[in-house]
C-alpha cells in the first residue's frame, strides 16, 4: 500500500490520482507496489531483478503504460533497467518519472535506464517527469538514461520535465532514426538553490527523410547550474533542429552547447541558443495590473515553461 506522501508524488510525476487504467508497474522504495497487464501489453520482471521488460503487441492502439517510481526512504540508491519493445503499427502513451521525498540526512538516488525499440509505423508519446520534496539535508539525485531505436516511418514525442526539488541530475538521451522516422523532444527544466542539472541529447539521423526537433526551455535561479548539450548527426538526406531557450536569474550559470554534424550533402540541420534575463518592461507591465514583482516573475516563468 502507498502512503500519503507516495500518493502525492505519484500525482506530481504521473498525474495519477488513483489506480491508472491500462497497464502499469508502480515501484516504491525499491520494491514492486502494484502491476497490471492487458491483452496487448505485458510487463515482465527481469530474471536478475534489475528492472522490467514491457512488450507491446503489433497493432496496439490508444493504450497506455504507467511505470512511475517513488522513493520516500532516505538513503536508497538504485539503478533500474527497463526495456520497451513496441511492435509495428502501434499508437501508445508511456508515462514514466520518479519522485524522491527525502526527509533524512542520507542521499537518495534513482538512476533509470530506459531502452525503446520502436517498430515500423508506430507512434509513441513518452512522458518523463522528475520531482523532489522533503526537508532533509540528504540530496535528491536522478540520473536517467534514455536510448531509442526507431525503425522506418515510426514517430516518438518525448516530454521531459523537471520543475522542482531535484538537487542533482544528469539526463542522457540517445536516439537512432531509420528512414522516415520522426523524433520530437520538449524539455522543461527549472533549477534553484545550488541545484545542478545537465541535459545531454544525441540524435543520429541515419535514414532518408528522418527528422528531429529537440527543444529545451529552462529557468535557472539562485546559485544553480545548468548545461544543455545537444548534438544532431545527419548521416542521410534528413532534417534536424535543436534549440535552447533559457532564462537566467540571480547568480545562476547556464552553458548551452548545441552541435551539428552533417555527413551527407542533403542533411539540413539548424541550431539555436538564447540565454537572457526577464525583461524589465514585462515585469512592470504585470505590476501595473496589481501584481507584486515576485508574482510578476512567477507568472512570466510559468508561461515560459508551459
């Protein structure tokens, strides 16, 4: 059974207000808390106990898989390997994410390694949210790795969100696209205090007509540090775009490293990066509507990260 803290974290990372429909695997404090499979989606524990395998049958449409993780005991450190095998002609939503509530003095860490094998003509939406809470001095650490192999004419949309409470994270994502495959990544990130966040995206466009759009929007506050490192490699006639748009506040530091590599004459690749502070006129305009300066900043940030 999940306690109230764990239920609150599930709401934050997976928008779950109860037991989800469809297939799910809920992990709590390094143990299986609940699992459900369907006729089209099977979830099997790995024999060595290191994670799970998710098998989605060809032709599966309009179904979902939820695999959230919550840690509420200080001092837990775990690495979990989850592999997703998506058959051909599927249309599914996969919701992952991890919430750490640390009220102790020991560091808590969850490193989730997710591998996706997406079949021809399949469509996958993947949502991964990270959240931290608790008033302990122990760190809340998340180092996720996402590896995606996309077959011909498949598509994947990745929504990567970290808005609150994670002290240290290194997010590493690698994707390999065959002919006609399409990848869209939307990252939303906010750091504060002395938090440290690095985002690494490697995208390989290996087939004709492959395309990728990798965009990060972030806000760095106080003494926090962020690094955005995105590399798109075009090995065929393809198109790719990567963009970092960041707001910097206080004494924060941001490093944006967009990279492009074209190995084909018909590889069309673009990168953009912008880092700046909130414009004073935006704050003044909102303050004339009755908001305090702090409320005005919060409104601007919330709109920016939507």
